[in-house]
């Protein structure tokens, strides 16, 4: 087993080892509220490191055309097995840092949850490059960013929302709003912040 979170093997070992501490057993209530709110018109959405796909399927049920990306084979298989025929998603078993060029500039939304804190912090500039590259002008980044103030080491690696906002702002995204969600699951309340940005 590798201890390098840049590799699919690291994550695949986690999936094979049993229950994962990051899973909520369903979509986060924060995204349930957003999906139901009507604030975001259905459109093309991409979800990095989608895991078992709960958040991806949630937005698909609300009419979004969702592409869920994960490079761990077990995660990709699980998402295929859990497809809802009435609201299918596109499952892409691929590395976020090596996506097909054809996807550039076509998405209305990037939906981030528990991914940026999972990747090697040295790759955050590259992460922001990919986010900015995938969005069309006017497209939005919806990120529930955390864990804020995680202990040293990782994953998860600590995420400061201000840092992610700055990385995306440097790539042409403007902050629309940020919020401490009252409906974060209890164990993440106060350590994750909702950030919405738009690509100019
Ligand atoms: C901590 S898990 C979170 C999964 C999901 N977002 C959730 O909230 O349950 C991180 C996920 O990102 C995936 N992942 C990590 N690095 C990746 C990369 N470079 N490309 C694609 N997927 C990646 C892992 O396989 C894992 O499923």
C-alpha cells in the first residue's frame, strides 16, 4: 500500500479497508438545501473526487447534468452501481489533474466537497487551474470548504477558505457569497464554509 495521496492506489486501499471516516451516508444537508433552493439553475456540473456520488446524484435528481470524477476504481464502480435510472450521472474514472481537454470551458458549475482537503497541498495551484479551466464564463464554483484547522498531516489536509478564494480569484473568479452553514453535519459545523464564486 502506498501512502501517497496523489495516487489512485492510496485511495483504493482506503475503499477496500472498510468504512471511510469522510462519508456521511448521504448528501450533505447543505447541498440538499442549495439544490432545493432554486438559487442555482440546472446546468452542466462537474464534481471532483466524487467518492460514492451522493452529492452528484442529489444535483442530478434536481435536473443538473452531472459528471462525477474519481480515480479510485471502487468509487467509480460504486457510482455506476448506484445510478438512478431517472437521473443518471456521467461517471468518469479519471485523474482530476489529467482530464480530457474536451471538457475545458463547458461546465456551468464545479461542485467541491471534501476533495481539495484530500489532495496534496502542493497541488492546490494546479487544482485551481483545473477548476478555472473547466468553467465557462459565468460558470460558478460551489465549494463547501474544509476542514478548517485540521491537525498536521493528512489527508485530510487543513483548508483555509481564504486561500482557495485567493487561488481562484487569481484565475478570474469573483466571490459571490460565503456562509457558515447552519445545516452542516454536527461534526463539521464551524469547520467548513460555503463559498460561491463566478468565473468572469
Ligand atoms: C476524502 S474522499 C471524498 C469523497 C466525496 N467527495 C465525499 O465527500 O464523500 C476524496 C476522494 O477523492 C478521490 N481523489 C483523490 N485524488 C484524486 C484525483 N487526483 N483525481 C480524481 N479523484 C481523486 C479519492 O479517490 C476519493 O474518492
